[in-house]
C-alpha cells in the first residue's frame, strides 16, 4: 500500500475543531451567526488563523480578506489547494463552509504528525463572504481571487445596513497586505456538506460533485403610493405590497411549472411603511432562481421580469430591478472528478455523482485551475438552518477522502 493509504485523519480532532469554531457567533438554542465581516466573522477568522499558525503554516491575507495557509512540500511548485468559507448566513449551522476549511487543516495536521511532506505544497484557504447574505454577490472573495470581479468594485459594495466591504474589512483588520489575484494553483478540491437531501435519502456516503448549477439573484423595488387602508377604494390603489406578493407567487409557481431542476425562492421582502392600516408605498424583495441548464435559467429570468413589468403596470406602480449575482452553470474537471471517485471507491465508500445545488468557492477556482468537490450527507437535507447536521462518521469519511485526493494531486 502506498504511504498515502496508511495516513488516517483523526476524527476526534476534527469533531473538536468543528465544535470549537461552532462556539464563535453561536446562537441561543444552537446554530451560528457569523455574517461576513461582522465581529463574529472576525472572531471566527482569528480562531482559524491561530489554528493555521499552530500547524506551522505560512499565512497570507489578501486585500479582500481571503486567507491562504501553506503547508510546504518538498518542492516549490504550485500548491494543491483546498478550503471553503467560514462566514455563515444569519441562521447558519456548524458545517456549511467550516467543515471544508477545518477538514483541510485536519489533513495538514495528519501529514505533520506523520512527518509527511508531499511533493507539492498544500494550501488551505478560506474566502471572504462566500454566503453573499450581507454583501452580494455570493462567493465574492473567491470571485475577486480569480479575477472575476474587480477589487475596487467589491470593496465599494454596500450592505443594506449601510456599510461597505472596505469599511468592514478595515474595521475587523482584514484588509490584508497581499495583492489579490490567484497565484498559480495546481488544483482545487473543496469538501462540503451536500446541503440537500439526495445522499441522506439514498443512504449514500460520498457525493462526487460534477459541477454547480447556475444562480440568478435579482432585487426588485416596487414604488407605489401609500394611502389609508380604510378609505381608499380598491380601484384607486397603487399598492406596492400586492404587486410584490403576486410576483413572489408567480416565481414559486414558475418553478413548479418548469419542473426538473428549476428552483425559485423569494427569501427576503421588506414593505414600507409596513403598518397594518397603510397601503404599502414600497416593497423591496429578492428573487433567487437556479437551474443546471443555462438556457432554462435565462428563460425563467425573462418570464419573471416580464410578469413583474406587466403586474406593476396593471397596478400603476413603478418596478425596478438590480442584479445581485449571476453565475452560469460550472462543470468541474473530469480528471479531478474521476480521482475523487477512485479514492472514494478505494475506501469502500458508497458514492453518487451529482451537481451542486448550492454555490461554492470551488466554482470560482474552476476558472483558473482543475477543480472538484466532495460532498457528505446532510441529515434530512437541512442547511442554512440552525439544525444543520452531518453524522460524525460521515464527516470523518469525507475528510479521509479529501486527504487521499489531495495527496494524489500533491504527489504528481
Ligand atoms: O447561495 C448559495 O448557494 C451559497 O450558499 N452562497
Ligand atoms: Mn457553503
Ligand atoms: Mn451557504
Ligand atoms: Mn455556498
């Protein structure tokens, strides 16, 4: 057996690190809130950096706050990179993103304990604002890292709370000195929970991810006329609220009508003045559309925008849109996908090839190097939910697959 297959990650150490990071930004009753660039995110970054330094890794922080730690190889070659994110949504779980970063550090700890230096360096990264919950687009840090979004544009992005990315990076001390821009990376493999029901429903252990579906995020603003709920005849209203909810219902029904892999979500909606006896003057809401097929996704977008315009005109209100994020479907590198499948089989684990429903940093790194992803099951498919859970055995097995895949790539 080659030395790679003698190396075993330490499940207890991995579980302890997940629990420890899960204490940072913890919510009463469980779950985590570490929205990007908040104080909780800063504390999570500090904890993770300390862990990287304990492992003797050389750490770099770039101008958008991406953090990369290097475990040196025997040769100074482009590294094999792994990683994910440690920012969370407001009602996050312990595993989304965190698992991929901490499993990468567990792989390094295992190599260090065994005194093993692969030929290529191994890099473990966490990228800024993967979630896009506070600042859009999502995967912002990795998108800047691969040159897909100008740094200045990212830094100028303003959250609904009025702060810009630049201000918040400065405030938490993560406007790093290193220039952005991906140094040459040999390959990138991200380990992540599935966040959907497929593996858990089918009782499978590993997801061999073939790609990531397309994502379309749009913010709609409807401007009507506020008026008295008790005196304004229905025919004379310019009700921003009713237009917003009609569009939300249309979006939902469109996904049911399209079927297949079409998904549609209105997850955020604010009415103003938001009072029981005042016809809404303004409505601001978001539409999240996803599909593995680009043409179908574009068709869904066009239908939603046409309906919104027609619905607004009928009610005599103004409708404007702002694109928050738009990513076409991404296919991962077939050689990396196949290598993940080989190492999964070598461990005797059950596996399934599938697309990712969620966006991930790997889809950005795929623009600059061969990339792939490994999934482990999410119990009941729950994620972006404080009850997100993955069995410890599944966490350990995923990390073991990651170790073996990284070593195969790093020995090339
Ligand atoms: O929305 C997503 O898919 C990711 O969690 N940012
Ligand atoms: Mn994630
Ligand atoms: Mn997420
Ligand atoms: Mn994600």
